[in-house]
């Protein structure tokens, strides 16, 4: 194993050893690590901001048996009884003709962003939502728009509830947290090539793939380039965002400070959920399309590296990450990920899920992109 790969893996293991819910002890430890590392390489900059969240406390369904789960972050607290109605993925087509007034909707995570499903369920008169992820038999940790009480269960428990009358308990607690974006710029002129990795996690998860590998990769890349990037015709920015898992809040705060001119000169690349199987470049995500010319450049880079056949070019219609606020303002964007990634937001996303060979390939691609992307643009 190369020294560089060993560095990235050891850093990933440390970052993913505990949960990183905003303002939790390990979240603050990882923030300090990022800030200290960047400070050793150059003029690290920071942007603190405050946020209010409803943190999950406990949740369960009581029927013939008790089924314990985890409320979605920002779910309202709730206690009451109702009939459970299976709504598939909760798409508009599946909800057509269903009577949900005063009932509990049972839905499967995936296909469309949950916030869109929640709006539809609210309009249909649903009283609460029970959700599960079918790909793995583990509790999926998600985020609610705050419209309905939402409880996440294991697949094997959720699938027993269709048609049952149950007692549902969802308890969350309002907490105030302080987020902080951190970044380092190399170079001082020209287009700004912005690599983005968020360092927070959903509650109850370790976030090795989402997103400890990406944080470690960008810290490694910044260390490799810090003393050799002078004189380039473009800037590189290593941006570490906070509260991505809670509505892309860090990226939203950061983008709000940028001028129109800087946005137009920015290429924003989300490095999010890399290091597992299925390495992917998402040409479409939950809010639209990424830049075609940049995607074609990545294809040429992969051909050059001789592993084009390993990477997938896919659409991930439920995927969201921190490039999206940049694209809304007019920046060109890319989204590097693993797709599909069924372990996402579950306890299975731990260090044992990391694939060192895939991490090595991402190291090669990111280094090539950072040092020579212009020569691959048509």
C-alpha cells in the first residue's frame, strides 16, 4: 500500500469512528482537525453560522409487538393511533386515488427526494409517515421538511404494518447548533476550481463513505498541491462544508457571500459518497443536470487513466449535495459519488465499507483533475 493511500485510509478511519451530528463532540474534533491541517498549508478561512434543528430522541410503533425506530431530523413530535396505508415509494402516481386522510402513510425511501413526497402526503391528508429503506434491513436516517411526523423503521418491521392499526410515538428535541465552513485557496487568479466535501453526518451513523473518505481525499490533495501550485492560470479551492445533511445549509451560506462574477468563474465539484463500489459521475441529480462539457472532460481523463470502464455515468434523481447551491446561482458543476449506494445514512456506512482500490482510483482522478483539467476540455 502506498504511503499516500495509507494516509487517506487512516484519516478516514479516524473521521468515521463516531457520529458527527452538528456540534457533537466528534463533529467538533473533526472540524478542529480540518482547520489545523489547512492552517499548516496556507491561509485557512472560516465562516461560522447558526442553525436550529429538531434532533431525534426516540420513536416506536406499538401494535401486537413494539417496533423501535428513529425519527427523521426536523420531524415534529407526535403521539397517536391510526391505520397504516402502504403507499409504495410515495410518488404522485402511487398516491393517486388513495384515501390517506387521518391515516399513517407507509413509504419506501428512494426514487424522489423525500421532501417532495412529504408535501404530497400532507396534501393528501396523511397524519404521519412511517418510512423504510428496502435495499438493507437497517434503519435509514433521513430529514423531514417538518410538515409531518416521520419515523424510520427497519425493513422487516415496516413491511409487517400494512393495514394495521398502530400507536405511533415520535419524539424530537429542538437544538441550536453552530455550523462552520472551512476553506483554503491555492493560486490567486482565474477560474476557481472548487472541490467540496461536507464533514457532518446524519444522527446515528458513522459516515465513512458519506463523507469521511471525501474529507480525507481533499485534505490529502491540498497537502500534495500546497507547495507546487504557484503560477497556475486558475485557482483551486478546498471547501469543507457543514450541515450538508440538514438542507445543504453550509453551502447555502457560503454561496451567499460570492459575487456574480466569482460564481460565473466557478467550477463546483461535490465529492460526496466516494470510496465504495460503483464509482459514479452523476450527470443528473435531484435538482437538475450537471455541466455536459465538464462531464465529457472527466470521460477523457478516465480514458487517459485507463479505468473508464469502472466508472459509471448515471442520473441520481434523489441525490443532492453541496454543488447545487452553486449551480442555482449559475456556476458549472459536477457530482462525484457512488451510485447506487444502499448503505447511505445507515449504521452500515462504517469504515469496513471502504474499498481501498476505489479510494486509490479517486485519488488518481482528483489529482489529475486538479492539476490538468484544462487540457481535457474540448
